[in-house]
């Protein structure tokens, strides 16, 4: 139980930080964009910790276990997306908005903003739900089957603990509490994984011995997944990153345009480093835990931390994993909470709402969305499946219309609305069919039809129905 006590102490420490920082929250802007006072180093830490969640730890580990370094195809999508953001980061901050729907409404109209709000809530609540599942998996694995509360299964106990800490932590101080602890969480995660790799190399008998035992297909460009599947992982990640409301909200929290753009350089370096380390550790895990099958391989990073490194490094890695998962859940709760309070409540329900009222609505929205995410935990069978469904619905629906705000002056309101609705309906329909039949329609992943239809609707709709000047 040493691991679980260490994790709980670390989580309680984070709550303490949230309580301390909560004194600084007086307005909705403080809660949602940290009062717009974050500098580049803080932004780098929070961007890195936000992106590195259950998806990176479990999906990255599983893909590396099954495909070797070909798992980096998914990571490359993130790197391309972040690279693109570098060129528009200053424009994002310059606009001074609170959210992505706010940006879209300012360029198009309120109905485009509303469509983006609904889509964001669906996608981001899904992301929060698998963060809860990821935290539950970590706690269950290290605490064992004897750790349970109120008659719940050990796995559900872990999920409840993760959800309670994530929701409570976010309610306290919002973006202010999340960003500053993100820096510590990111550093601890980098340190834990970096220290674990030498022990993993020793455990497999050295790199030359490991290389000789690994099947040849795991050294191939696309591993065992093939090129179509590799790009089905790359594209949703890339389009999510290029338009991720979570990351945009970080840039909107920056002290100024210069700090926003400068932070992107550190962010991409940090993401490349940590994802290469995760994939390396997951790949080495095939020599340490060769018996894993299917979805079990998603636990490889956890198993290495528990079984193959010194206890102190294992505790460091485990605490960082849970903290990163909680931090990512917090961040993806804040974004749709902003959408509901600012882009829905203030825009359509009470335009005369005071800052105190909006702050209360924001916190109630966090609570509501957190409970909704908890109820969605069992909808997807695996974290991998949930992650790419969420990435696709957001990336294919919102990103094209959002990028057009910055790079295509002819994009029209009708084109943007059709693009968001088309991408959403195709993705949701594709996932429902996949859920009912066990296979995607025609054997094609949703990202391909969804992004094609979304971009076509944006272009054709904008040409046929231009904005009136």
C-alpha cells in the first residue's frame, strides 16, 4: 500500500495548492483564463501537462507495446499540430476572447458559436471520462483487489477517487490552480520516466539483446498496424491539436502575445521529449512483460513502474501519472464549463449576469460536467477507442472552421456552420454504427469521411453562401 499512500498524499498536496490559489479568484476571467497573467515558462508547463494524460500514458504505451516505435505516428500528429499553432499563437492571444466558441461567434455568428459549444461539450466530456478511467486503472493496479469503498469494485473505487479529486480541484480555483501545479506535475513525469528507462534497459538484458528478441515487424515503419491505421491515429491528433480549445484557452491566459508565441517552442520540445520517452518505455516493456494481450498492454507503463524499477522511482512515476491524469481531467472540464457559462448562459440566458453570478455558474458547470463524464466512463470499451473518438469529433468538426478564422478571409457563416454540423454528425453516426456492429462502416475509421466532409462543406458553403459585406 506504499504506492497508494504516496499518491493520496500527492493529491492532497494539489488540493492544498488549489485552496491557497482560490483566494485569487474574484471574477470569471480569473477562474477561466487565470486573469490573463501567465508567462511563457508557466504556459509551457501547463500545456505539456495538459496534453500528457491518459491518452499518452495508456494509448502511447499500448501502441508502443504492439508496434514498437511506429507508435510515434500518433505523436507526430501532435507535433505537426503544435508546429502549426506556432504561427497563429499571437493572433489567438490578440483577440482577447475567453473561449473557442467566443472566437467563432465573433467571426461568424452566435449559432456557429452555439454549435461549437455543443460539439466541444460532447468531445471534452468524453476525454474527461477516460481520464477518470485511467486514474482508476492506476489506483486499482497498485492498490489491489482489496482496496474498495462502499461495496464498489476496486476499479470503480479508483475511478471515484480520481473523479472526486479532479472535480474538487477544478472547483477551487479553476485555471489558476491547474496551471501552477501543472509545472510541477510535468517535471515529475519527465523525471520519473527518464529515470525508469535505464532500469528497463537493464531488465531486458541490454539494448542489443532486446533488439535481437523483438519481432521484425515492430521495427518496420508502420509496425503491425499498417499505413491506413497509422494515419487514422495521426490525423485526429493533428486536427485536435490545431484547434484544441484547451490549448487555445492557455494562450488566452497568457500575459501578452509574445509570451503566448514563445511558449509554443518549449511546448513542442517538451511534448516530443516526453512522448518519445513514453514510447521507448512501452517498447522496452515487451521484453519485461511479454505475456500481455490486447487491451492488457495499455497497462505496460504501470507494470514497469510497479515491477521493474526501484520503489522510489516507481512511487515518483505513479504519483506523477495520477497527478497528470487529474490535471488533464481538470483542464478538459474547464473548457466546456467556460462554454456553458460564457457562451451559453451569458449569451442566451442572462446577458446581464454579474461576475459573481458567472463565477457560480462556472463552478456549477464544472460539477455538472464532471458528473456527466463519470456516468460516461463505461460507454467505450478502451481508453484508446474513447480517445480517438473524442479527437475525431472535435478535430473534424471545429478545427476547419476555427483555422479559417485566422487563415481564410472568405470563410462564411453558412460554410462554418455546415462544417461543424457535418463533421459532428458523421463522426457520431460512424461511432454509433461501430458500437452496434463492432466494426466501423466499410472498415474505414471515422476520421477519413468526417474530415473530408467537414472541409468540403466549409469550402462549398462559403463559396455558395458568402457573407454579406
